[in-house]
């Protein structure tokens, strides 16, 4: 599993011109699932993200997690995180999970994110989405469960 974690002032997802989810201060997660991912990978990523201290405290140090700042979470599926462009000019997506498995795992990941935390808003799996965000910092973190 690969997750691009962005600290945002706001973010929104729309499909065919209709807003499907939006958040204010919080985390925008771009989530890629591989065929090798397990439930343990999902839980690891969810717990790591919930505990990730990337919000500033009163001393301007990144020392607070999303729950401590009463932030929101927006999870967006993105199979292209497994795009491999090392050979040729057209990326290969062979490392990405097949859609049925990927959706099941992404849904389960989102459930794990909600445990003991605030609700998670989501994009729409399989849809062509438009994602807008105002990155705060900017702060962007890459989490890859194969490198834990």
C-alpha cells in the first residue's frame, strides 16, 4: 500500500462536476493498493496515519496528530501510485491491485482509519475525480507499507 499524505487547509473531490466530499483543516490521503497488500498492511498504515504528528503545536513544532487538532480526513483511491515509468514513456500499472480487490482493501482501510478517530470522508472508487486542495506548509509525506 502506498499513501501520499498531505496536510491541507482544505480539500475537495468532485465527480462529473458534483462535489462528493470536502474537508477543512486535516489530511488528504491519496491511496494506492497493491495486489500484495494484506489486512496487516492496511491496519499498519491506518494506525501510522492517525498517529502521525505533522500539525504544529503552540511552539510551531510539528508535534500534533490529526485528532488533536480536530482535523478531518479525506481518503481518495489512486491506483496510479503504483505506476512504474522506469522503462519507456508509458507507465505500467502492473503493481496495482485489480479493481475488485483494491476497492475491498481501500474500504477496509477507511474503516480502520475511523476506529478511535473522527469519520473519514472519501472520494469515489473507480470514478474520474477532480481533487482540489490547499496544501498547508506544504507538508507531504509518502508512506509505503513495503518499506516499514
